[in-house]
């Protein structure tokens, strides 16, 4: 991997973790791209092998994206980075793609994902040239097993694993556990965690489906292990992987958190020939490996590269 390729992967990782999962797709044939979360947009432009990454936060709406960017670059086939948040507060588990979306969504993030999915679905109904796969990936954690790419939180993170990383780095004194009174075995929320490499593989599988002409229009897939782990199980697994104590402080529930989000990944297995390959232990192992190799995140490497000119 050249240094510029590595930098591109890194910048995607910094922009939004969902977009980072797209790393390594620049070899994909033209006309295919991704819309990541937080309005980070990547287009892989037909024939020119040009990757345009624009952080368009707050400056572009979904309809602007379609009307201007997609039409301008002739991109009618892409992967949309969606979220299980579109399911709102599901009543049945594990969650299947056919379950209702849009009902009881507890946060604006989930609402925007839901609305964009609806717009994209409509587009594929009107114009059959559009082929869009929406990937609802559950909770991606981990790092590349090489230890070259990993999560590098710079501020106080909102999400669980980045927060634990900051505690392990002693940048934060303890992990705040949001609620231990949920209707789950240990009272803490259950999520379906997947390794970032599995999530990246899911993108490749989805791209292959589109490239092979098998995508019927707008399709959506759950990317998850099909097995949930509670916040306390994640803490214990990280303690085991690192051999370090992770201090915790119990706090009230966080607004919008649902007790359990755990998927049925059968459809992805059937249509995308995709399933997870990493265990929770391996996710934690790779986070720790990344941390050991990069105690200052990307900072040291960037300084080194600057020195070398
Ligand atoms: C509301 C929201 O934006 N949901 C997104 C968030 O899901 P989640 O809200 O499930 O992810 P998260 O990592 O923020 O939280 C996971 C679990 O850990 C708990 N927790 C989290 C942080 C912390 O400091 N302490 C703590 O206890 C939290 O209450 C939850 O039960 O991220 C996912 C990807 O990773 C998806 O993109 C979800 O759509």
C-alpha cells in the first residue's frame, strides 16, 4: 500500500467510522460510490478512476446530492451507509430487513437515515438505471488486524468503544455506563457488534452484487453478527484483551437508547454471500493491538512523514 493510499484510508477513517469501512474500494469500476453517514460523500467517478471525497456536512441535502452530484458524475449505483436506527424501537428480535422502519425512531440521526432510504427507494422505482444497496450495519468496532489502521478519537467520544479507548489511554478517568435498568440480563444495553473488517467486506459484497447486475433496484441488508453483547460484556471483553482495569461509573439512561438491537443477518448471507468472520474477542484484540502500536494514534506517523518531507 502506498503512502498516499494509506493517507486516503486514514482520512476516511477520521471523517466518519462508517465511511472508513469503505477503505480499499478505489479499484472498483466506475459509476459506483458510497454515501456515508454525516453527509460525507464519496463518489468514484466513471472511467477516470478519480475518487472525490467531500465533507459536505450541513451544506448538502439528500436531494441536492441526487440532483447535482450524482447526475453530474453519472453515479447511479452506490452503497448507502444506513443504520439499524431506522428500525426505531423494534418489538421482535432478531431484527429482519422486512420489519417496519420509521416507527418510534428515537433520534434525529435515525430519522435522517430513514428518510434518505425512502428517497433512494423512490428514485429506483422511477428510473430503473439506479441500483442502490443500503447497508444497515449494526455496531462496527475493532481495527485492522495489521495494527496500521484504527480508531483515533480526538475529542470526548459519544460511542462506546472510542470512549473505552480514551479511558485505556487515561485521557478520560472512567467509562460512563448509560443505564443498568434496561430489560436485559445484566440491565445494560445490548448491541450487535461487528468487526470493521467484516463491515468493509460487506461493502465489497454489496458492490459485487451491483456490479454483477443482481441488484433489483433498492435493496437493504443488515450487517451484524446476529448475536448481541451488553455494555458490561464489552467492558469485560476489553479488560480481558488488554489485561487492564476499565473503571466505570453508572449513570442514568442516555436519551434515545433502546435496550436491544440485534439483527438477523440471513438475507446478507443469502444474497451477498456475506457473514461475519471475527469474534468479539478478536475485535477487542485488534483494538488493543492498534493501541499498542499507535499509542498516539496517527500523530507520530504524521510527524514522521512531515519530517521526511
Ligand atoms: C443513536 C445513534 O446514533 N445510534 C448509532 C450508534 O449506535 P449506538 O448508540 O448503539 O452505539 P454507541 O456505541 O453509542 O452505544 C452502544 C451502547 O453503549 C452505551 N454507551 C455508549 C457510550 C458510553 O460512553 N457509554 C455507554 O454506556 C450506549 O448506551 C449503548 O447502549 O452507533 C451505531 C454504529 O456504531 C449506529 O450508527 C447507530 O445508528
